[in-house]
C-alpha cells in the first residue's frame, strides 16, 4: 500500500517537491487552506513542510497534526545562512514575527544536510529532532567523473575549477545585494590574479 504524504506547503511551493515526488512512490496530498484540518486526517502517514512560517496556516497545521499524533517532517530547502536566519525581512512580517527561524523547529523532525547543520539546529533547542540525510537533489552528481582541470601546474598541482554559488535569494535589501555583488567580483579578481584556479 502506498504511503499517504501530506505536503503542508505543497500548493505554495510545488517546484520544491518535484524531486521528492519522483523519488518516492506515494500518494501525495497538498493543503491550500487550514480548512483541511476540519476533516479526518487519520489516514495520513507523514506530513512534510519546507517552511513552517512562509504561509499563514503552516505553523498551526504542524501543531495540530502533532496533536493528532501524525509524524511531521521539516525538509529545509538549503543551508543555514546568516542573512536568512537573522536579517530576512520576511521573517519580521510573517505569521509569527516573534518566532526566530528554526528556534525551535515545530515539526517532530528536520532533515539536515550534514552534521554541521544538525549541530547548529540542535543548539537552538532541537535536540533529538535533527536527522542527517544529505542533500538528495544533488545525489545525481555523486557518480559524475571528477574534473581536476587542465591548467598550468603550480607547485606540483594542476589548476582547479571552482563553482561559486549563492542562494537563490542571495540578499534581501539593496545594501545586501551590493555586498554580494562586490564579494563575487572580489573573489573572481583574486582567482584571476593568483592563477591557481580557472575562474
């Protein structure tokens, strides 16, 4: 029998769950209003959410499902990043602006990219909630052939190629956007001047 998995923010973030849909043979159910809680929810095997605060009913839905003994899992969409945790203006206007991000996680469990992320989340009051699962959407990269570059030799090493990325939303204010741009330009300039990597 296929498990029934509820996506609390599935209508709000459809694209986020694409890989999860493809990986698991389950009956997927999305919520688009708190009225869902007026119905019987006993058939749900697991409830997932990617952001407990982004939509008005997410936190309430998580709390109510936990009260009904339905397992809840927070599947964070990336790394812990200073600006998103402490400076994101969306957290100031959300449903619960006094609730710091992930402090605590409301779900029974949160899927973590690695031990570093788990340690930080545990130190914020989430001891026993953190499960290290890696970053499943990057699993397809595991079997890729490594490219160590073909550039000039420096101190016995071939030059390396680095991929530098930012978050999808790398900044929230004009000042932060400028800092991110300057940082990327500075990094590219350093790589170009030092000739150690292909930038």
